[in-house]
C-alpha cells in the first residue's frame, strides 16, 4: 500500500456520500499520479461535487477509522496487498492469470462432488 492510498480511499468514501463514488474511482484510477490531497480536492470539484462538503469529509478523517478497521481485517485474513481474492476461503494474492483462478475453482468443484 502506498502512502497516498489511505486518503484516496477516504476520498472515495467522501465522494460516495455525494453519489459520485464511481466517478471518483475512475478519476483516481486514470490519474494515479494525482492522488495528493490537493489533487483529490480538485477532482471532486471537477466532478461536480460540493467542494466544501468534500473537503470537510476528507480533512476531518470521517472514514479514517473505518478504513483502518478494513485494513486490519484484511491483514488478519492474510491479505498483504491488492488485488486479493478468496475462493472458498483460499487466498489468491496479486494479479493472476485466468488459469490460476480456473485451477482453484476446478479443484474446489471436484472436491464438492
């Protein structure tokens, strides 16, 4: 996890409050080099959000505790980064080719018979 990820996560939640989660998600994904707080504020305004409300949410850390709890839960489950997938409780970590998913799913289906 990079040092800008927690605030970017918060920005997504703050955008969600204004019905703009996916717009902010797409913006952050397309501009991964622009995730500093000032960049996130600018993006919120460009996406038509109420800037003052967004800033208050982001600056106040409204979702920080919730996000830290999500990180802790992931770590407790063995997640060390993203992406991470669970297939019937089996962790598949990192970007994986289709064949890796297929192998695990086929094994799980075979053991269920």
